[in-house]
């Protein structure tokens, strides 16, 4: 953060993201929520002053596919520390708190951000990485920043891969992003969600 203006812009961005995911959770169907997500995320990316967008970049999203939406329990997993050195935020600590199983695809580790603010973090790298999607992977949940699809009335977690999105470093190398560790990599392709950006 280099200035008051930068700080206020990032605060505004995070408020917008929180509001966006609240609208997604309130939508009458997952597909309708995805339409809201694509429209509002694209508007933020194109116009917000805190956007990581570089000249000519445009978001691309795959069509919604309900086969990639899961409601799954968060199973216990042996705690494991994961420390991510970054050029902007120092060392960012995470602790593995559980794991989700996605039928037909595999399992993904779920992490807790073990610093001020806390929050669940669920990154993903799949077989489309480096081709149709960002080579280092995408994010599914990052609750400290508002990216939260919620839970069902019976307590299952909503893990909808149609909402996988690129980290800021996919657009601007000035950003430092934690990337998917070994327990967050799937051998299967996940051809939904946000794709590699289109260049102008």
C-alpha cells in the first residue's frame, strides 16, 4: 500500500466483492448466481481503480455447468503449516484445517489464513492450467476477501467450480499470490470458471 488513495481503493474493492458474493448466495439458482458473478466481476475488473487489469485485458468465463457444483462436508485433516513468502506481504502463514472431496475429481485441502483477519482459503490447480486457465491455478474460496459461496442448511459447504477465479497475479505481476500447493491440485480438467484473460 503506497498511499491513502490506494488504501481506500482496495477497501472499496473488498466491499464490492463482499456485496457481490452476498448477491450470489441470494440468487434464486446457482446458474442465476453465476450470471450475477460474471456480470459484476467483469464490471469491477474493467472499471474499478483497484483492478489488477492491464491494458487490453478482458475477462473470459466458461458457461455455467451444474456438474461442477458440489455440496460437500469439510472433513478433518491432519494440521499442516504452509508459509508463503511474498514480495509485498512478507511471509503469509496458512494452516490446513480440513479437506473436501469432489466426486469424480479428487480431494482438495482447505486452509486457514493464520494471521490477522483469518479466513478459509481454497485454491485449485487442474489439468487445464497453462492452457485454458492460468498456469499457476485459481481460487475458489477466500473468505477474508469475501469470496464465500456459503453452506447449505444441513451444514455442507458449497464448492462450485464454476466460480473459480484467477488471482490478481494472473493479470499484473506486481501482485503476489499464494499458489496452489500439492494438496490442491487435481489431475482432472476443470473447464469451467474464469479462463485465461483475453488480450486486446
